[in-house]
């Protein structure tokens, strides 16, 4: 039987989370995780461990069928591949930064300036869209030291917390791209492999939905039941069970993580008590 070949980063910021995603999808990897290749014992998947920069190329050439990689690399490399799905981890942003003592009054700052980056393609597109003529210096790493050593007037780089910028006397002035890990696919998948990919995507979506949701249980006074139910959209509508104590009901529902605190506040204001919030492992809609 055919196996789908998935390329993931061998060592780096994407590795652990990529493996964790597979594990959450119930995919067991038998022969270790630090070799060049591994196979799953319970899913038609073969895993290739590679440098992240090489993954788009391998997927384009069909050496791997699919891959997990930062959106930043996908946009930088412009290979002929399909972007299948955002995965919701390894979030970071690509931003422009300049020495903190400089006054910044808009993107015009960069006119005729030099900017050092490892992402020249994304940056030149951005400057073009904004009609800025700037000189882009491509360097491989340690971009943040470029202004300090006189190589450039500013930098364009990955930022997650901003502490590297701070240590190097820089300030972030424009966010150009919000990035996260994505699943990419070859444009020439066989029908058989497409079917395996669909099965994998079904599982990934169930894991993703679950991680973005919480299961909530609470006790509500019956006179406010209607109002409380309206605060809880749930998957269909919430489950309402009578409590032994008359005048009270127990409500069960699912809420989105990003709405979580707001919903809890409102529930309390309507008299909800004994609110329990639980993790959801998988969620099939
Ligand atoms: P490799 O040795 O595989 O080439 P690398 O050093 O190029 O690794 P990593 O630093 O492991 O790559 O980053 C991989 C991806 O993780 C980045 O392309 C980016 O999408 C994402 N990422 C998330 N947060 C950060 C961060 N704070 N710094 C760098 N990359 C980040
Ligand atoms: Mg790399």
C-alpha cells in the first residue's frame, strides 16, 4: 500500500510541535524520531527529517508529498507547492526594525536606506507595494547586529518577543507578515496519496478545533436560564439538565478559547455558579 511522505524539521523550533501534532492525531512513529526517516506503525505515513529551508524544494520535486514549515519560508521561496492548512503553532511575525534613537515617521523612512535580512523576497515585495526604493542586503543569520556594525540602517527579521531587538538597541517599526506553521503539499499527489492526506487533514482539524475550544459545565438559576443559554453558542445548543436542588439547572456546552474570559464574566453576571472548564482532546464537527 502507498505511503504518504511527510517532511518535518529535523531540529529546531518546528520539530517538537510537528511531532506532537502527529501524536495528537493518533499517529505512532515506530523507529525513533532523530533519524533521517521514520515510518508510522498505524497510519500510511513516512516521515522525513530535514532542514526546514529544504522542505519546500523537496515537496515541489515530489521527494516528499507534504511538509510542515513556517509560512515565512513558503512565501520567501515561492516554490510551486500548495498551501493546504494553517496549523496554529510557531507563531511569529516578520518586522522591520531600526536603531531605537532614530525618529520614525512612517514607511518613507526606508527610502534609499539599507536593510539587512534573510528574507529578501518578502521584503522586496513589501517595499514594492509601498513604492519604497531601498537597498536589501541579504545575510544568512544574526541579522540583528547589522545596524550596529554599520552594514545597514535597519533590519527585517523574525520577531517573537522582541527581546533580541532590545538587546541590540533596535525598535520594531512595521509588521510585514504574521507567520505560523503551515502544511504544504506537492501539486502532483497521486489519488491514493490525496486520500491519505484527506484522512490526515480530518484528524488535524479535529485536534485544532479541540485545542481552540473548551468544555464548560455550570449551574444556573432557572429564572436566568434563557439569558445564560444565549451566552453559550455551543456546537449545536447547550445540554440542560435539572439539578436535584429545585430552581437550578446544570448546563454543558463548548466555547471558543478566544471568547473564554468574556463569556465567563457574562455568565457570572447572570448568576451562574460552580463553573467548570475542561480541556477537549478531540472534536469532530
Ligand atoms: P534549520 O536548521 O532547520 O534550517 P532554522 O534555524 O532555519 O532551522 P528555526 O529557528 O528552527 O529555523 O525556525 C523555524 C521556523 O520557526 C521559522 O522559519 C519560523 O517560521 C518559526 N519561528 C517561530 N518563532 C520563531 C522565533 N522566535 N525565531 C525564529 N523562528 C521562529
Ligand atoms: Mg533553516
